[in-house]
C-alpha cells in the first residue's frame, strides 16, 4: 500500500491497518514474540484457520508481519511483527487500559443500581 491509498485522517489510517478484531488479537499475540501458525490459532480464540490465514496475508502485505518459511518436511512457518507492527504496542496498551477502565465503570454502575 502506498501513501496515496491512505485516508487523510490518521485515525482512519490506523483503523484501515488494523481493520478488525482478529488483526488486533494477532498483533497482541505477536507482541510477545515470534509464533508459528498453530500457536496463533490456539491463542486467538474463535478464529478459523481460513480467517487466520487471510488476516496474516493481509498483515504481511501491509508490512505489519513478516513470514519466514523453513525448508523442511513438514513445512515450518513462523510469523513475527515487523518494526512498524511493533510500533502498534502503545495503541494496544491504550485499548487494554480503556477496556480495564470500562470494566471497572460497569461494575460501579451495577453496584449503584442496587
């Protein structure tokens, strides 16, 4: 993707790169280090093999993920975040913090109802 294809709004650009919850969850897993396909499939609860393959390919095309294929039988493939993929760490940390705060808020609201 080149810069001409990106939206003018930086928030929209970020959303275009992340696209869906699956990409965010894949990045979450890869922030801890390189993973094989099976490890990602197991860690990202609810994702199908087809969707995982599709999202990893999209992320590779966007430059967020790097794929390394080892010439062996059975084939071994590993996925690693690129530097630009790793730069999403603060974005995910902010999402995590907001989610924690929201959970606390909803618990507080529930207590106030009774």
